[in-house]
C-alpha cells in the first residue's frame, strides 16, 4: 500500500475556551417554614465518587494504531469506533460506525457509514476519516498490533462521504473481523499525524461511547458521549479506571468498599480467599460485598520466542525449551479447545528425554508484565524448569524489551482461530514462511468450513514443529462487582477486553 501523493492539509482550529464548572458552596438555605433559623455558616456536600473500576494493568498508549496490550485495547474499544464490532461470546459481526458492510465481489468489501457521526471534538466523521485511519495503521505497521489481520488489503477507496470501499489482494472471507479490532479504529484525520503515533500527553479523539477526559498517575477518567451512535452505548456518565499497585492493594480497596468493580487485579491466592468468603455467606458475596463473574478458559498463557533474538534461530534450543516445559504444559494448542478448529498438536505431560545443548551453558533472558497477577510467579517457575531440566541459564527481566523469551497472557485481538494464531503467523521461521503464507491465505479464502478446518489444522501442526510460540495453560479471568453494580449486554470486546459501556448502577 502506498501513502497518498500529497500530505493532506489539516485545518488548524482555534482551541475553544474550556468551560470550567465551579462548585459554589451554599451561603445558606431557604427556610421551609416560619421560625426555622437560616444557617450562618456554609456546609458543603462531599463530592460524589466517580464510578470506579480498579485494575493493576496500565495502558501504554492511547493511540489505537499502537495498541499492543489488553489495557491499550480497553482505551481503544471505549474511546474509538470501528466499522464493525464482534463480541467474544460469538462469531457474529455487527455494524458499529457502519450501517452495513458487505462483499460486492470476492475482492471488494464495501461499508456504508451511519449519518451524523461526530468525533468528541465536534468534527464530523466521514469516509475520508475511515480511509485515513486504515491507511495510517497499515503505514505505521507497529509490531504486536492487530494490523497484520488486514494483510489482504490492497487499497482503500473513499466513494463518497458515507461510503468506503476496500479492495483486497485476494478473497479474504475474514476481512470483516479485522475491521473490528483496535488497529481498525477510526481517528480524526484533522487531529492525528499520518506518520507518527500520537503521544499520551494529548487526549485521544474518537467517536466511541466514551471520551478520555483525564489521565494521571492514578488512572484514567472517562466521560460518556451523549450523542454517540453505535453498538456499545454506555449509561454511566463518568467512569474512573483506577490503577492499583498490586493484588494486596486491590484487596484493601475491596475491603474498604471504595471501588465498584475489579478487573484482572487479584492473584490466585487472593481469588481463593474471596471464594472462601463468598462460600461462607448466604448471598455468595465477599465480606466487602463483591460478587465474582468468572470467565472460564479465557486467559491463555504463552511463551513466545522474540523474533529479534539470535537464539531463536537455533532449532536445538527451541526443542530444549519446549521439552523442559512439557510436564507443566496443560494446553496443547494455540487455538482454545472450545473452538472446533483447535488441534491438539503440542505434547503435554510426561518427562521427555532432553538433549541439552553441548558446550558452554546457554544464557537466555525472559520478560513478563509485572502488573499482571501471577505472571511473576509463573515466570519464576518457567525459569526453574528451564534451568533444572534444560541445563540453560535464564535471567528474568520484567517489563523489558529485547529479551529472548516473552511470557504473555495477552488474548487474541479477535476470538477466531486466525486471531489466536496471529503471533505465530506474524513471525514465521524462514523455512516455514512460504508454506504458512499459502496455508493462511487458503484458509481465509475458502468458504468451505471443513476445508478451512483442515488448513488451520496444518498451521497448528507446523506451529508444533517450529516451536516459536508455546501454549502453556488456559485459565479463567475474573470480574468482581459490588452490590450496587451490574453489567448488561456484552461486557467485553472481541476477545474479552474490558468494555466500560456495559456497567450499570443497581
């Protein structure tokens, strides 16, 4: 894809003066009857606390074209719209910013926009913004984002203000799902640089159900967009996504009843304590009054070889790492087993005979996200296994780049097999590259479910041969809700990313 011949001229807009709401303390109150004294000193009511969701994970970017984590996706999905939307519970695509999207030919996908869409800054959202956004995300091409799901795209055409046409290089039957992922979020072309990621020192500008009004060290404050038109309408006017330092801090907040919901903030031991409290109560709530919603089999732990690691090219090392962890592996596929396309291709259990590398002891580095509950404990376990069984030396470097191995529980960008296989397909070994490209394209082109299942099975078998991405385990994620909080509709994004739009006050 090529950038437009000339850079579009973005109009400079005068900044509107911000309206500052002042809280006036009452100097008195009107008597309700004769003889009632008027207070002589003001009494201020306490400022009500914002509806608060607590988590330990912080977004690294507010720019959807650069979203690489679940926390990044939370911002992208709540602040921005995409043409289509899909919830994790099912494979059905629904319109979001579009009224409809359809194939007008096997290689042309056309979308009609809803009339009257506007960004949070008041600018109109048109097909030109859609074209700009997709071209920009593709041009930036940031590793780890969902943009590679758009790799069948040849060019984007603005037909008129409400119509955008995608010309594909080949007949990609999965293209609509790519348009529901964070990288396909629609940004304001008058605000965003076409060639650079927007810094977090500037508030994002989207057309989603919420606008990001405030960012500080303690969290993010979102305000509801009253005129939002789309598939994920929220009802709470202000939501605070607050950061907790760790699991004990989350427990303390729940004990003090200072938060309305908790998302992915508690470690395994804390969840067990909460379960015991709930089991001992008649209403199945914790002592702080929280009820647990458990999302079964939604948290996939994977160990990924960093494509930039020079050690990744050594087949003997990849085999040793896989075999050393085989006894602890409880997941045998890169695609969750609930999917009909899942193939159990990786061995699990047992004690294989490991041929340790000869010569000087190999040193590897392993990183993980220290803000994710239990991730540090799992990383230490993997290190011990690799050293004891594999004869390797493994240095843990939390929150670091450039390591040999990456431990992650990041979900797929969209809950379809192509989404789960993306980390493997994005960085193939040189000897597998042509084969995987053919299998991927063939699987996405076919409309025959049995043929697609067979092709996806071949990809998974190749993944087990290459060993660049290792499935480890599949477990639950938890959402805790206070007695005054509920969720409605589809509370999560395309692969269980948190959606603020679903929260309700009881």
